[in-house]
C-alpha cells in the first residue's frame, strides 16, 4: 500500500469530515443499485480477458475514508489494484487503514495506493491505465467543465465508470395522510437548497442535481453505453441512527437555505423546528432522499492497454 502526498487546497464547500461520512455510510450501502454493480462486474470480467496477466485497475475519485472500495471490492472480480484520490490527507490515512485487509470477489487481497489530489487537477493522465473509474456522492459538487474533462479522460483511456449516489434534487417525508398537503415550506426549502448547491465549489458553478444527467449526456455523445438507476435513501424516522442522519440533513438544508435566502430566515427556522420534531427517533414515517447511480462503458472498440503484471502477480 502506497501514498502519494501531493498538495491539495480544496474549496471549503467541498470538505466533509469523517463523522459525516460514517453517519451516512449505512444509508449509502442500502441505497446502491445492485444491477449496475452487476454490469460493472461483467465489464471487468470481459476486460480481464483482454490482458489476463495484469490486475484490474480501479480509480476512486473523492474517496473519503474508502467507503466505495470497501463496498465494491468484494463484489467485483480481481485481482484488483485501486488508486484512491482525495484532497484530504487525513481521510486518505483512514482509507488506507480501513482498506488494508480488503479482498476481491475471489478472495485475493487488493493492492491499494492513495494520492492526495485536488480534483480540479484531474486530467487524462490521472486515469491512465484505468479499467473502471468510480465515485460516490461527488458529482453534485462539480461544474459542467469538470464533467466534460472527466468524460474526455475516460474516453481517452477507454475505461468504464460506476458513479453512485449523486443527488437528484428531490426529497419528501412519507407517508402523508390521504388528502393532506405537504408542509407548505418543503418546496421552498428544497428549491433554496438546490440553488445553493449550484454555487461555485472551486471548479466553477456546480451542477448540483443536474450533474448526473449531464454526465450521462456527455458520455453518450462520446459513444459510451450508459445505464442509470434510482438509488434513494429511505430513512426510517423511528430508527435512532437513521433519524440522526435525517436531523443532520435537515440542519444542512436549513443552513444552505438561509445562506441562499437570508431574508427568509424566520420562515426557514420555523420549518426546521417542525421537521426536526419528526426526527426524535420515536416517531414514524420516512424521509426519502433521491439519488441516481450511473454505469457507463466505452465503445466496444476500446481495448485494454497491454501492460505487465504488477509485482507478485
């Protein structure tokens, strides 16, 4: 396991701490679309046949504490060599620890490298020799220009993509009594939050909920076959752990909406009090938060580079 300590200076709105990542981990696991993981595994098996002596190369963008490889590695064929990219050196150290004993679907231990990198510096060379590029809960931070560079880099390298848990801009509290209206301020808060999501996160105006559909269009234009699947969080408000995540979401929506619409602070705080009262871990109902997963594979003419096996293979 190796680490490359490049300097990274991310935008503050693109920083997430380990506590938040741990809080959302169970909801992320439950929401992922298994069908797309199956497609990714089939792509990798076919890719392996083109150069059986070399390990499969996987790159995880914005890896955080390594939740993506921890979930995906045992579901994908091997042998696997992962490169984990993130701007946060502390999270990368945590990822190295948590991924140290991972094994692929065949029980073979992974090779894991880490690199501290501000993703604004992403280029085709960042994905050199990659077979599959992965990311989770990342796209909404990115600009149209960055997504174009990602699509170009993947087309240049002939690699597939598995992008999971991209927010789609929707959320709702369930169930509602028959004929009863939703909270009158839900739509206002949602619109204000989604507008805040489109602020510059250091890479130009972020696309927010429009990011995953935009990336799909860019990939299709470059000849990729693209599959999408809904991957919503469904948080049970009677479950204390899931209610804690719901409260954190509601707090974040309040803060973003207030930053976007400071003149409506009183209205936003009143909404926050009403919705927070539903998340004490003793109530009922769900909070459903929409996400989208995406798998894309390049044109069938894309060939796997001929490269030597890694040491020990």
